[in-house]
C-alpha cells in the first residue's frame, strides 16, 4: 500500500532549479563577499578623491552584504527542511 503512495504527485520531492541549487548559492556567497570587500576598499579612495561619489561603494557594499545574508538564510532554511 505504501508503494502506491510513493508515486503520488503530492508526495514527490520539490524540484529546485539549477540556478537555486546549494552549489550555486555557495558560489554566489563567495562572489558577493568579494564584491563586498571590493566596495569596502573603494570607500577610502572615494573619500579622498571624489567625496561626492561615495554613494557608489556604499550602495555596492550594502547591497552585496544584504544579498549575502539572504542567500545564507536560504541555504540554512533548505538545510533545516531537508533534515526533518
């Protein structure tokens, strides 16, 4: 009886697209951390040479940090769901 329910569409495992897989998410975390540190390194030269353009590295650092946190939370949530 349980074999019959195994193939039922409501009990199948959810499919994750390739661009949302765990490996791709970890790759994005590494890339976003690189962009974050690049933006932090750009704050000091922007203060010296062009203070009116300081918003570029600031926005870049905030956005990359925000995306890193969001992706890490997604990985954590997926890991918690799979361990149940």
